[in-house]
């Protein structure tokens, strides 16, 4: 299976598998998230939970493949992403398989973009947010898209010290900026003593 996604006057061809997330076309939540990403030339981007690779491919077209890392726990997703990078003539992207960011090279990302699984418990999202924070540079941004508000809002505030939330078509886009090397809740606890 494959679909064509037209973006910025360009067509991207995305091959996919029935077992991967959103196999028939771009997910409306992912598209809502991408509306809030303002990439600059040479920004470093981590596509966390890359699935078939749509977000990473979109980013690589803007900042160059050498500035993009994609990761997913599913080996099929990783293999599909690699095929889609080749299908779209994108070179230099690093694609790794892993359950969190421990296999991801670098701690200097300008953006971490993710559409985490949110229909189950919050274990994966907690891991993404906490471990992702440590992979951002100061001034870097994490964007997540979900349909659940309170837990994500509270977690992003606890880790980053703040969050902006945008709503579109029932999806919530959470945007936080890393302003310090420490989790916000650790700083707060230090001053409360």
C-alpha cells in the first residue's frame, strides 16, 4: 500500500503496511502538529515513534537528511521508513529501532516531534517526554499531538515548566520549550525547601 501526500508544492510517496499507524494517508493529528513547526535551515529534528516515516521525511525535505533522526520500537516501521526515504530520494537520515531514545545519537535537537500512542496507559508518553527532554538543546521544542488533555498538559508543565496547547479537529497539539537543563519540577522542589 502507498499514498501520495502533497505538501509545499511537492508530492511525497509514502509506502505503508496495514499494521502501521494511519496506513491510508496522513493522520489529521499529525498534520495539525506540523502546522506548529517552524523549521529553519539546519535545525536538528527527531521523529520519535516514526511509523512509516511521514514526519521525518517532511522534516528532511526542509532541513536536509543529515539533520534528521527517526526512531520506532517496531522493526517493520523502521524498515518501512528506510524504504520511504529511498522512495523519496532522501539521503543521510539516521533511522534507529528502539523502545525509547536510548539508541538515538545526539543530544542537540531543535525539535522532537511525536504522535505518541494515547489510547492506552501513559507509560510510552511518559518515557517520550522525560527522555526526549534530555535530547533537546536549550531553546529546543517538543511537540506532541493527542486527543487527551489533562495528563499531557500536567506532564509537559512538570518537565518543561510550561506548555502551549492548540486544538484542531478534536486533536490537541502540545508545544513546550526547553529552557534549562533540569526538569521544571526539580527546580520547583529545590526552591520549596
